[in-house]
């Protein structure tokens, strides 16, 4: 049997490449190899930034050669989102904007109207049917496993199927998952695997990833040509194969959680990522907040200009639970995501002439409960009074970044001002680190809140009783936690008043936890305590006694975090590490800072202290 295969070649999202021009030059050279052979007909997907890079570096006659290959049916460019987003995470208006922007770019560069839709995550939800039909797509590529699940079968699936949703229609083409892996991994048994996919003249759709290293891209195309010629494989672009074949039937329902997202195999939808990873959920909800504010505040022309700034945040790399710069487990990727997000927030400030202070009490996280959003020209933060009066985000606009951008492997969010007790015992830094990592003895009961406004800023006063258990001892603290926010600077102060509400003396250590996502570079991270530089290898945690000031300088991001305590505090500082796919926790993910004070409060006695937190660009 002479197998017929429709190869789909894809690049990773452009944000993963540090030197996109080098990638583009090698992709063009590789396509030239493919066109010169004349024996390989295939489909290609590239996101918008990559296509723009192709246009930037292309030799004078190269685009003409590519257009000729398209007209002759050798090459097919697939459509999709400009930044290759997982459409299901975003409003339909932005979905259409992504699709139309990418389609317009393909038409401008190659004089082509894409027939097929592709996204590298292979995510599918039924609501996409109407969006794709409106955008003019005839078919969409979906994971074979999702179609097998819809059909209730485990045997290979090929050809194409129809699906209809709310009077909208699109053809669904399965990607041959098993065959794609076999060919990509040079499995000598690939011909046997291909046989059931290619029966009856069907064409198997094989997805191949171009290597991320620019120096390997041309060799990849050479190997593909050699594979086709050596094995006498018949090849066609996906669109041609779809038009030559009859339907395999209709699907009543289809959903795909995608692939290479870091989700477990049991996941049914990509939306599960928002539940499993609070960092990704916070990014998406911050995105939606900016979109809704802009939709209300801006006229259409300005709104479209703003969306161009916002759309890079939709890149799939920011919604994957992967490490090694492939997803949000990488601190670098998280910094990229928030750089785009906070840059868009600054643009919205400019377009709306925002210069004051903004309060908003709303269900920001879409959890069915409200939080407080506070913002000025330099910073924006999310105060969750329901979860112990913590900050869930702290965006610093001048740099731009999210300071609370560390990563916890246990799936808990990173926070600031999370109050925590330690037992009244002689504990070293390692033992304290274990307590904090396990989030033991946290005071995380909901607070009542009151918003206060003043000439120089605004404040939020939190008041509630917080129960605790330390060993066999139980007790209750009456905690008053008053936040003050400066109207013009990135500065926050928290005034604490802690009263013992039990009838026994409460001896313990009371402190508040900060988890900062700071980067590493050749200069390291500079730490200064009480004006003295502290040498630290970022491996072993340490406790500094009687500190009144702390400065953490992030050389990579160009900002400095300042903390000041009105009462001298014992200061715990330790690194946060995460695990890779193949190793124990060893990847640097941020810094844990925990100032704490010893308490021996008798009945109705109080502990008072103040913590000032500020950020400057330096």
C-alpha cells in the first residue's frame, strides 16, 4: 500500500523564541528546500509575529516562489489566531479579532484566503463552531483522541466529519496522534501504524513540530523530503485531501482539552487549567478585567488600538502548565506574560487619561465572592479580604511586572501579607521554611472591611477574629489590619493591631508572609538589610535578627522592593523552588520573605506593628 499523508508543519508560539528573525530566515530556507524537491505537498501554520518576521527577512524573490507553490497546490497556509490562542479562554469578539487579523496578514503576504483553521494546542469547544464559520473557515483540525471519545471507539480515525452547533457548521479533521508520534520519533513500524488510517484512499493528517533551535530547521525540512522520497509516500495538503474525500459522518458533540498543556489525561476541557493553576487563572481574569473596562470606556477606534496591545497575552505559552520556557512553570514566561499585560494596562491608563486612584469591589476572580481592586498610575493590586486580607497580585507599571509572581508546586497561589503563626520554640531557618512551605498555622478567615478615603490616598480597614491552633493549644486573636495606599506612588503600608481574645496567655511568633517572583541573572539578586549588603547563595534560607529595613534589588527587571518595619523584626528569607518534569524541586521560582515578632500576649493585651512596602524603578 502506498500511504497518503497530509503533513501539517507548525512552529511553537513566537513568544518562545528569543531571536525570531533567525528562526524566520531558517524557515524560509527550509521551505525553499521543500519547494525545490516538488515531492512534498503539505500544510503549514505560523502565527502572526512569525509571518511578519518572514516578510522582514525574506529575499526579494522568495515570497513570489511561495505564492507560486500555493497556486500549484504544493503548499497550503492554515489560518488561526494571530497569536495562536486557545480561543475558549477569551470573549468571542477577541476570538474573531485574532482570526481576522491573522487571515488579513496571510492575504497581504501570500494572496491567500485560508480554508482550514489550526491552533497548536488542538483545543476544541462547541462554541468555536459559530466563530469559525463567521470567519470563513471550512474545516478545523482536532485531536484524534477527542473524536474517538465522541464516537465511542478506540480504533484509528481519519477522513473528516461534520459538526453543527446553533445552526453553524464546520468540518472536523482528525490529526492522527499515534502516527504523528511514530513518524516524529523515527519509528520503523510507522508503515504498519499508517495502514488503518489510509484505508479506502483516505489521507492521514500527521502533525510535525519544527525544532525550536534555528540551526536545526533546514535539516528538518531536508529529512522530511528524504523521508517522503525514500518511502514513496503520496502527500497532499490537508485542504486538498478534505475536498477529495466524502464525509465519515456527523458528530453530535465534541470537546478537546488539547495536548501539550500540562493537563492530566483525564482532563475534559482546557478550562481545567484555570482551576488547577491560580497563576494562570489570575492572568486570565486580569486580562478579562482590562478588556471589559476598555469596552466600556473607549470609543471603537481606541478600543481596537487597545486590543492590539492586549492580544499578545492570549499566546498559548501563557496558558500551559509546562516548564523549560514552554509554559508558566518558567519564571521567565510568567514575566513575559505580565510584561504584556501590565503594558496593556498602562496603555488603557493613557487612553482613558487615568491619573487618580481607583477602587473597585467586584467578583474579579469569578468565584462568586468579591475582592477589592486598588489602582493608581504606578501600581495595581488585588486585596482578598475573604481569604485573610491578602494581596493576590501587585502590578508595578513602570517596569512593568507582577511582583507576586512566584510559583508553588502544590497549586496554592503566591501572596503577600498572609499572616502566619509559628510555635514558641527554638527553630532554625530550615524548620521555619518547612512551616511556611506547608502553609501551616495561617490566619486566613474572612475579614469584614471598610474603605476609607483621604487627600493623599485611600485605605482599607479589615477587622475580624482569627482562630488558631498551635500544637495542642487553641486560641483566638482579634486582628485589625489597616492598609493604606498612596495615590501617586507604588507604596502600601499595613498597620497591625493584634489582641489576645482568649483567657490564657498566647506565646508564639506572629508574622506576615510575602512571596516575590524575582528573576535571576549574572548579577544575581541584591539583598540589603539595615543598609548592609547580605551575601546569599539563594539555596540555604537564613534568619536575620532585629531588622528594620529590607531592600531586594532585581537586576534583571531593574526594580527594587523596599520593606520597612516600625518595630525591629526577625526576618526569614528563603528561596522558592519548583520541580521540572524530570527532577526534584531545583528550579528557582522566587523569594519568600517572612518578618515575624515574638508575642506573649496576656488576656486583652495587644501587639502593634507596621509594615511598609514600596517599589521603585532602579
